C-alpha cells in the first residue's frame, strides 16, 4: 500500500510568519496535534502542540524549569525567585505574538506519495514522530499520520 492511499490530501497548514495564537487556534479547531509550516508554498517546518507547550517552560540556566511555590511558602521565596516569576510573567504576555517560525521544528522528515506505508512507518518509528509531510516535486501534497497508517492496515486486512 502506498502513502497516497492513506494520506490526507488537504492538510491543515500555517504560514511561518503567522503568530503562535493563530497556530494554536488552527490546531484546536481542526482537532490535530501538529501541522506543516509553509513559507509561501515551500515546506519549512512542522509545528506541534509540544512546540507550543515548550513556550510555557521558563528555564533558568542553573536550576532547570521554574516551579512556583505553594501559597503557604510565598513569604519565604528568595528575591531571585521573584525575579524569575516576573521574567516568566513577561514572557507569557509575548507568547501569542511570537511567530510560528520561532517555535517550529525545522528538523524535517518527509515522504513521497508513491513511497510505501511501511517506509512511512519506519521513518516515524525511527525518528519518534507522529506525522510526515508528503512532498512531490518540492510541493506539499498531503500529510500522513500514524493513525492514517493504522487505518490503512485495517483497510488492507478487510480487503483480504
């Protein structure tokens, strides 16, 4: 079975110049967890829920992720923690206006429509990814997800 037999030929995508709030809206409205990112018609990345969630993680070089104190510990919070909290609050305000290009994954794996679903499954498993853009002649023509491949396997079994 080929990728073209199971792929979505009308993938939801977003432009690299769009802001993060637009990407989040598209993901939610379409009930998907990731989508291709385009610069015009050229595929330049993938943006996923994980990429957006990483925006909420404020890292301190010496201590890792910021954990907020419980309300009962507020009076014991050192000044440096208050500074980290203020830095996090400021960055949260900026998140919706960040461009998708700033948060997307650029490490692209893609597949062609005439490749086998076994090859698609192999790429997804090897790279621990959930979706593959389907590209033909340098143009995005679809997307194939793990669920699409599983559905394809079910269809193949039903035909036997």
